[in-house]
C-alpha cells in the first residue's frame, strides 16, 4: 500500500488557534513513522493537479478567485473558517494531485489501495466556492477523472467525516455515475445539501451524541443497499476522523474500533465490486492523538 503526502502541505498556514493547523499532519506522520508504518508502506510525493482536472469539477470563476485571493504575504480569510496563506494554493493543488495520482495508481494496477495524508481538506469545497477549511475538492476532482478510464463506468465516494460532504454532493450530483454516501452529525455545519434526494446521493444524518453502534447500523442500513445497486468500479473515501469522541469540533462518539469497522466494511465492498480498489484521503480530525490513533487503525484495515 502507498501513502501519498508532501511537505508543502505544512506551508498552508492558518490563524493562531485554528483547528485545521499544520501540526495535524506533522503529528500524524511522526506517529506513523514511530510505529514503522512509513517503512511498511511506500511513501510518495505527488505532483500538483493539472488545471484542466480542477476545471472538470470547479468553475473557472472559482479557480480565478482562489488564485486572485492568495496573499503575497501574511494570511487572508475567505470566510471565518477558511484561510489562505502565500503557499495555500500550492498545497491545495498538491493535495488534489495526491488523490489524482492515487486514483491512477490503483487503476493502472500499481497498487490496490492508497492513503493520501493531505491538507487542506477538500470535501466542503463546492463547484463555485471555498468553505469549511477547503479550497479544492480533491476527491470530487479525482472521481470525475476516474470516469475517463476505460474500465471505469461507476464510482463511489464514501464520506464518514462528522461534517456533511456538501461540496462533494454539490459537484457530483450532476454525475449519476458517481455515488456519494455521506454520514454526518445533524443538525450541524455546514447545513447545506444534506436534504438533497436523488438516486446517486445518500445522506446519513446522525443525532448529536450518537454512539458507534448507531453509526454502524446507519451505515449498513443506508450505504450497503446503495453500493449493492451501484456496483462501483473504484471506491474513494473521504476519511474524516472528527466524529471521534475526543474530537473538539463536534459531538459524535466514535472510537478507533468504529473506524476499523467502517474501513473493513468498505474493503469488503471494494473486494466484492471494485477489484479491491480504494483511494482514501484525509479530511477532518482535530484532536491530534485521536486523529493519529484513528488513522493507524484505518491504515491497518486498508492494508
């Protein structure tokens, strides 16, 4: 299995006290290194995503806005949550590049599963807007690109971040070949597109305080029949770990065993329908220790 990551991700800077800080990734990678997982898995630096791939998911106006908003020095808020620094677009294009290269890797048979340890995250970025810490929607960009491969006619994106993947829904609702399943605390941020009803969009809201058993039952109830009906040729995971009981940003009560369980569930679905092919990418997770432990079990289950 391969891990795609890049030191440039640490150069996407945010205001002091912001939860989506560079330490998320440095702490995680140091943890994986101490466990020897960076020796067990091949670690690869991706290239930046080509502009034409961005424009298959995002509007030209959105890309132009991001390029024009990048400050020459210091920090610039796009909204109260979403910030840019001088190298944020470089980091965002490399994050999308990681997921794109991971997709290409599993589809050309170089590896069966990959994990992209990236930042900034992407699943809140809509076709025409940045929000929720996200600039470019890495998973949506790669999922649309996957459809260009001759042996791919259907794709699934499975999102278990504590926040609804509104950006992925916004972009992929126009692509019936892409199934988007998102579990999330509700009501909660971002409160957008979580009530959209159409065959390729499966929204799984979870009440504040929900436990792992509630989460597991909801995934089996909603995602299993959707995946059985869709039969994807490749599965992408928006792997957010902020539904962990120790995470400061929300109020679900998942534990490492729940992340192991959902990863094993996805692996089983991939083995049944997609030749085992999975591309997982990091989204949320803001308690450093809980994030590191959760990613560890996720990687163990993927491998």
